[in-house]
C-alpha cells in the first residue's frame, strides 16, 4: 500500500521527568530523548524503521511542539 502523505506530524511535549516525548499523529510511532537535537535523530530513525520502503516513507517530519508554562498572576 502506497503512503500518499508527503509528511508525518509528531506531537512533541516536554516530559515531566526531563527531556522530550514525541508521538506521531495517525501512526503508531513514539520516541523520547533528553534534548531536541537527540529527539530529531530518534524521530528520523523511528520513521525509517516504521516505513522501511523509501517510496512509502513521508518526505518530511513536522514537529508540533507543545510547551506548558505557568506564570504568577
């Protein structure tokens, strides 16, 4: 089956225990890393493993980074 999407989107969140987690929207891909740079490499690797056939692999990985911040009122 050919993947018609040219990109895959990941929801990236700061982990409460430190680092970052990333979950693909619409695919069963999840990974985590200590910093954003490492997370990007982990995501590339995870996408390559999930889509071993390059013809079916999304051409771009989009990161939707969510960050919660609390400030005093």
